[in-house]
C-alpha cells in the first residue's frame, strides 16, 4: 500500500528536513538515510505478518525535496507500507492517511496539499490534522473496549463446557453467574437418575449460553457506538463480579475490575469522539 503527499512550504530545505524528521521520529520511525532522499522506517516484516496495529507493520517513508520557484521548498512524501498478511480496513488506512496529513500540517499553515484527505489545494491547520489523528485513536480505543464483551461471552461458554465435561480449568474473566448455574446444575445432576441428569445438564447449558449471548449482544451494540450498551453491560458485569466477593474468589474479582476498566476506557473514548468530530477537517 502506498500513500503520497505533495506540498509546497515556505521553509527552506534544512528547516523542512528538521521538522519532518522530528515528526516521523515522534511517530515511531527511525532514520535510515539522509541523502539524496530522506528515508525513515518503522515496524518489521514480522509485524506486517502478525501485528494487530498498523504501527507494527513494516513502513518506509521517503521524502524528496526540491527548490520552489517562488522561494521555499517543494516536498514529495511517499509512505510505502508492507501489508503482507494483513486485511487492511478502511479505519486502518485512515490512520495511516492521518499520519501523512499530520506530516503536512507539521510544516505549518503555509503547506498546500497536492493530494490527500484534505482535498486538492486546501490548507490543513495543525488543529485539524491533530483532530483527525485523535479521532482514529479514539475509534480504535472504543472498538477495543467493546470487543471485551465478546471475550467475556466466549470465555464464559468455555468455562461452562469445561465444567460440563468434568474439567477444572476456569478463565478468570468469565461470568460468575454462569459458574454458579454450572455448579447448581452439576449438583442437581449428581442427585437424580441418569436420564433426568442429562436433561438437567442441557437446561443448565442453555441458561449459561443465554447469559453469554447477552454479552455478545452488548458487544455488537457497543461496536455500533450505542452508549447505553456500554453502560448496561458494565453494570451487569459489575454486579456479576460481586458474586466473587461472596465466595471470596479474589483473583476472579480482581480480573473483573481490570475488564471493567477496559470497558470504561471504551465508553470514555466513545464520549470523546463527539467532541473530536467537531474539529475534523471538512466538517
């Protein structure tokens, strides 16, 4: 994947090099070459294959400088990203686009965009570029928080299946209420005839599965940025955590608190997105 920007700045080449170098280093790039083309790199081939963040992918930023006929410097920047092994989403490309827009904005308000998200011939301000980058960060944080509902649901089902087949391994972030239902189910099944015990186990599994499905629904709605889904899901999960205080399972209670914080971080990001959107370029 390749992203380009062509700009004209009033800075001379030496100043433009320093500004761009400082910006790229702040974004995690390292200097590879200064002449004849300024080259910075970030990430690795391994990161492109297995990394979950675009900042882990192998990327090379190449910047060419030529004198401007009207004084100042023309800058042509190319970002080559190795996306081998990655399914690049619109949001991930947007993050990389915003980094290039930030590079343009770092040169100052005199920079004129030749190609990019701000449109032909427009002049992005530092505030606009920062707002675009901040929005992408908040979107990722919101999604990360919402996805914890899926982890809760999935690990709760695994806990139920492990208990159903006589295992003793328990994932600490799973729901306490499903573990309580599983325990009651096993106790009742052990005290009744075998044919009835099977029915009891099936009913218990369906009840536990239904509770897990509820958290899948929370995850879907939270990913759709429904604020109430975050709030209700956090309240339900918080009440579930109180069960571990009752049985004095402090490890599980502690992990519930950690997950609640991750959910809260997602909710907080969702609340901040509306404010950042007002500063988004073009709005």
